C-alpha cells in the first residue's frame, strides 16, 4: 500500500511540474502564447510514461489482493459449512443411537425421532445461515475491491486527460508561433531591402 501512495505522489509531482513549466514559460508579447523548452517537456513526458505503467500495475496488484481475499473468504465459508455439516451429522448420529437404545418403549422411540428431526432441521438451518453470511461477506469484499479499482482507473484517466490536454494546447501554441514567425520573417527581410 505504501508503494501505491508513492506512485500517486510521483504522478502528482509530474503533473505539478507540468503546470509549473507552463506557468513559468516565457510569454510572447501581445499574444496568449508561451515558449517551452522542448527538453523540459520531453523529460516530463518520459517521467509520465514511466509512472503510468506503475499506476496500472499497482491497480492490478490491488485487484489481485482483493481476489485473494475473496477466495480466502469463500474457502473459509466452505470450511465453516463443512464443519457445520459434520457437526450436524454427528448430532444426528448421536440422536439416532439414543433412539435405538430407547427402542423398547414405543413412545420413547417416537420422541427420539422427533428430537432427531428437530436437531437435523436446526443444524441445516444453522448451515444455511453460515453459508449466507459467508456469501454476503464475500460479496462485500468483492464490491469494495471493484470500487477501489474503479476509483484508481478514474484517477489515472483524469490525470492522463489533463496531461494530454496540456500537451495539445502547447503543441497548438508552438505551431501557431512557428507560423507567426515564418510569416513575419519575409516581411522583415523585404523592409530591410527597401
């Protein structure tokens, strides 16, 4: 989890540096254009390329951890259900043994059978309740894992969209400035020749 927080900090740092680069860039007079050093922007883009796969890997690790937790919860639930079944069978067997011992009296046999049936019903009900609680727990864990993964992917997507928007704006500004400079150069040269 600490590694995941460090990767978030790393992405945040890269985005902060991009905003600083834009804010500290030289402005062209009488325009809303800026000039950015290509090497500075390239360095930040390289850092971003490195950080994003780490974020995706981190989200994948979280999903794997949640899957392991979910599988463990299911295994625990199955183990609890199996223990309950074995215990119920033991109770039923003991009740049947007692009933056989009391077979001499018909009324006693009848009462033993009723008791055995009641014990069987109670043990089956207990088994169903344990299974239901285990399934509810597994679903809660799965829901939380999916929600966390969805939040991570949303966070990464927002960061990427913001970075791409900044890059596209800068590319447009640079291209417009290049056209502007290219258009001003022939006019300045013809004025010098005159």
